[in-house]
């Protein structure tokens, strides 16, 4: 609706558009509003307040804080972790320093170790950039080690097959005729 404001000029159009997107338990909730021509159909803000009251999280900040405390990078890339961290971070009022600290706590040990070598970030955005850079460097190093270890493995086990077959001459009885050249 924000991207196409001319398409959704009035509240009725906005509420109607939202209504077409509802599925699951929300669709049966919307049906009586539509069938009874509820005043909510003409007031988008009132509709959204009612919708949030029924289906929204009553304590979004606490829910988001719990998500942030449990969130870990694990085997994922730092980019995926940072993206997943940003959503609940929008719903808490912690300030930059607390967000950065919690963000850093969720990284794998190797990323945290490399972050210690960098200057403290002044913003969450900078912390995210640093962490992604560290994770990418560690990934590249792991790839280099794989290539090096594969090359060492190849060089340490040369082929044992001779390139030219070696035969031991066999003494032939004179009755077999001349010996092969």
C-alpha cells in the first residue's frame, strides 16, 4: 500500500485489500465484518487496531527480547544471523550498546575471537558489517585449508603403479627357437 498509494486511495480499499490476503484463522474473523458491512470497513486504522487486538502479540517487546536472547549463529552465515537478528531488534528499546552486545553473544566462537581484534563498533550497522567481514574471512580461510590439505594429500600419496611395465627375463629352453628381441 505504501509502494502504490494511488492504487489504495481510501480506507475501504485498504481494508478490502487486507481482507483478500487473510487466510487460516484470520479469514473467518474477517467474514462477519464484511457480511455485516461493519464500520471497520471504512476505517483502516480502527480495523488494524482491532486486528492487532485479536491476533497481535500483546507483549511484543518481551517476546522479541526472548528471541534475541535465544538467537545463535550456529552453522549459518553471519549474514543470515544478522538478518534474523534485525527483525526482533526493531521491537525492543535497548539502545545501540545493548543490541551490539547481545548481537555479538550469538556468534560462533571463531567469529567472536576475530571480532576481538577489531575496534568496538559505534552502531549496530557497523557491528553487523564487522561480523559479516569476520565470518567471510574465516570462511575463505577454511576453503584455503581444504585446498592446501587436498594438495598435501595428493603429494604425500604418489602413485605406486610403474609407468612402464617391468618384466623379468625368463630363461627359455633352446628348443623354443630364437629368443624375442
